[in-house]
């Protein structure tokens, strides 16, 4: 590293970021110019001297990750993408900023441009994603060595990211795990949308991070020597690092810099002219001087040789070939040992909670795969997400203790999935999916294969009472596009649901599992019936009643079936582990399963979303109030989810 920086060159390069950003935001008449103007100097030094990336190989597995957690400053990222020469970013993309169908969306969206490592917008998510990525890097580094995996994770945060509660969960575990290749660049400008941050916070961020086992320094974010020294110092750090970059929001704007006015609104035409004049830039829209653009393009290509050498090591070493297998997405196929496992389930025919069935399934699946990376939010013994082959340390680590950090766990799993090499799964109670909801939604939005193991899925959990008994959670999760919610009824369905989750390459999955024991209802296993979303599990001839149910209530439905049979009323029971999968089936299959007749639905949750299956005639037996404290058995009777009560109501109202 040269000791003397060419500050004029750096200034010209930083100003290219600034002018492109303000032009795009002004043209869109929407956006946040404050961050790109303020952080341009830091970004320039980082990309020029330290960031390991190659625009010719944008998905290089050993590239540094650069995450803009403060996603409102998206034009910083888009300008950098164009300037460094990413093939998928041109001036037209910048001119189409925030337009419908543009790849330069208001907040960065994963999959639209190669420079975007994760979808950011909800503040703090990018920071937590970055911790997940750094966790992946550390695990892979231990397993394959520094010659194959050795990269950093850089994340830009603003005051808002650090105000959100998820940030504390993220920095706490990052410090605890000594994620020394994680560097947080804090755009410390003291301004939020409402005004000065002194309106709402007195936090000393340096002391806060240091208390969590981080290095923490403060620098002038417009002083190139200080920026370079700070970035150089983190290269051999033994702890994660916070660099608080004191910046002026909207730097260069004569009338709006340092003020909240430039946080979330365009500068205005006159102010754009004044800003370019202050920065000594030409008053042309979307203009970058040729010599400045050449310097940026050099940066985009500076790591070609490093990439080539890495590729050579990958191709010539056994570990390299093993690494390629690790990161390659494979299609799940049921193996022969699974049939023996399922046969044994049927032979034993024992009652067990589906959370236990899930653990048994994992015993088989984890032995067959080195890609599953599990964990739990301090509920390992309740979620049963850990098995005999789970390793919590060493080269083959495949299980993480997330602590009481549900929101972070969900966001970190997104980061782990985005990083590549692992399929993350993590457990908590279904009721606490509310803590995870933002992250679960982003899993679905980004089409990530993340598996949420959500146990204690109904009032059946019993004595913990209404604070722990989920009522509206299933409906809320089912409302999220591209999320598959699976609620299996027994051990066979539970294994089938795990198979479905492992096949879902472009979508997250929720496994909603019972605390209480349920009987084995299936005696067949060769065909995965759950993958259809719903199927007939019990049927008599010419049924007059169809009973649709999920999870632990399917056994109640079968009891109702038997009661009706004694009363000479024919019926059928439809197990519907997944509404979402059922809705993807063709109309012929749907009609075959649903058929005609009275519809009865049984689920120990709110009835929201079930009315579409009623067709004007039928009844839903659910729970539309908060739960109660008591045993699961007593609660089912209290809420009318008892087979005798249901049978009596059906007969009295319809026969």
C-alpha cells in the first residue's frame, strides 16, 4: 500500500459517485441523496485499495461481500456498480432509477444486479445478513483453509440500522463469535429524517460495540489518510470492527448539507447545479470525465490475477474440488435408507409429537448431507433441532446456538443462504415467528431456501398459556407470497415435509410442528403425498361430508369420521399440510380431492383464510380468541375441538 494517497484523484473519483447519484435521484424526483454524497469518500478508498472483487466474475465465491444495510442510499451502490464496470449496469439503468421494471430499484433488491448481495430496506436487516455471511465464511475457512476461503464482509450502516433492535442481537453474537473479517462502516452523520439524531438517541456507539467485543474507532469520513489508515488496520484484526465515519450528510450541497432536508428528498434542480459547482464538476447530467471513468474501470479489473490464481488452486487441489461440491446446489433425492426409516415408523406405530418426528427425520437427513446448517434461538431442547450428528465446533461445524435472538437468527439464515454452501434451518416457537416476520418475508422476497422449524404450533402446547399459544400466526405466514407453510399431521407427513423443504430451491419453508403427541395416521410412504398440498387420507363411499384439517387436528378429524360412520353418515378426511402447494395443483386434482358435499374445517388456529374452501355451505372449527392456560387436552375441549363436540354440531346443524 502506498503511503502517499493521490487525494486529487480520489476526490475526482468520489465526486463521480456524487454527481451520478444526485442526477439519478433528481431525474426520478425521488430518493435519498444524503448518504451517497456523504459516504462517497469512504466508498472510494474501500473499493480502490481494499475490496476484493472482480466485475468479470461477479459471483466469485471468495469475493469480499459489500452490503449496503442503509438501503435507502441505494444510488451509492448503483453508481459504484456502473463506475467499476459491472456488465449489467449501464447509464440507462441509472437514468431509470426507481422506475417500474428497472433493475435500479428504490432499495437494492437481490437478483436484479450482480453488485447486490442482499435485499436491504428494512433497517438493520443488512447488518444481520452480513453477520450470517461472516459466519459462513468462518465455517468454510476452517473447513477448507485460507487458500480457498478467505474474504471479508463489509457492511454500511446508518443511524437507523443501529437504532433498530436487531442490530444489538447482530453485534452481540458477532463479537461473541470473534467474526474478525466483519467490518461495519457507520455513516455517522448525526441526521435522521426527523432531524438531528440527538432528538432520539444519546448512545455512544463506540462504547456499545466495544462492550460487545468489537474493535471500534472513529474517523473523519472525508479525510483520505484517516479512511485509509482505518481500513488498513482491520486487515489483521482478531475481532470484528466498527469504523464510525464522521461524515456530512449531503456533502457538497451548499444549502442542504448537514441537514435532514437532503436525507430523503431530491436536492432540486438549482441545488444540483450549485452542488456540482461546489464540487468543481461539470454541469452535465450523468457525466463522468473519461480519465475518472478509466480509473474506476481499473478498480473493477484489479483482482483478475488474484481470481485466476484462486481458480487454479480450486482446480488442482482435492479441497478445492470438495469446496465446489459444497457450494453447488444439488437436487434432493430420497435415498434407500429412507425407506427403511419410514418402514420402521409404520412398524412401531407409536404416538409422538411432530417436533420429535422432525428430529428423527433430521437424524437421517443430516447424515446424508453436509449442506444443512442448523440452529435454534435458545430452544434447542424444545425445538429438537439438534441431533446426534450435530457439531457445534471444529471443521465440520453444522449447528449454531443463536441465543435468545429470534429476529437475528432469521436474518442471519438469509445471509447464510445468500452466501452460498449451506441450507440453513433454525428453530423457535411458532408464536415467536412474529419476531422473525420481517426476515421471513425477505427470505420469500429473495427466493432463498431457508427452513424455519416452528414448534409448539397451537393451543396444544398447554400450560404456558395465551402468550405462547399461536392463534393468528399460521394465517399471517400463509399470507406471505412465495412462502410454503407446512403443518404435518404425523411422522410420515413430517418426513415428507422435510423432503419438500429440501426440494424448495427458490423459496423458504415453515415447518409448523406440535408439542403434543399425535397418533400415526399413515401406513404408506412410497409416494410423497404431502407434496400435493392436500390429499384424501380417509374416505367412505359417496361422502356427504368432507372434513379438511391440518397438523394435530387431522387425528381429531378422523375421530369425527368414525363417529359419523357409526351414525350412517358417509364422509372423507382431507389432510392439507400446505394450502400453498394445494393451490398450485390443477383444477382437476383440486376437484378430485375436494369433491362435493358439506365442508367442515378443523384447525386449532384462527379461521382467517379458510373460507375459500367453504363454498357457501359448511363450518369452520377453529380458535378466534386468545388461548388459555391449562392442559392441551382441556383446551381442545374448551375451544370445541373435541371430536364428540364437533360430531354433535355437524349432526344437529346439517342432518
